[in-house]
């Protein structure tokens, strides 16, 4: 993917090393899943000890960081789709 004058900088920074839509979708969905993992599940659902060992996040800082990042990737993906800026074959 080459940066053109039409593409905003925030979109270029989100997908600077990605030229195919499929790869950007994997990145966006992976980021969304990691955002869900970053919820402090052990604090929200007090229960068995294995829950605290499986979900290592015990505060909201990671979740608060991942929500805007996921939104950034999603909005960048949407911009690329609307402007047909993906390389062919993707």
C-alpha cells in the first residue's frame, strides 16, 4: 500500500504495512478480541481461581487503551473500503 495524497495520515499510520483488506480484517478482529480479553473478568465475576489465572488483567487500563485502538482500526478499514483504496487481489 502506497501513501497517496488523498489518504489521511491517520489511515496510513493504521495500515502502513498492510496492503490487503483480508490482513486488515484479521488485525481489526484480533484487536477487538484482545479488547474483550482485557476486561477485568476476574474482578467482574468473582469465582473460581482458574478465572484469575486465565484472565491476567485486574484493572481497566488495558481495556481503556484497547477501545480507542480498535476504533481507530475499524474507522481506518471503513475509510479504505469507502474510497476503494485496497490493492487488488485482497
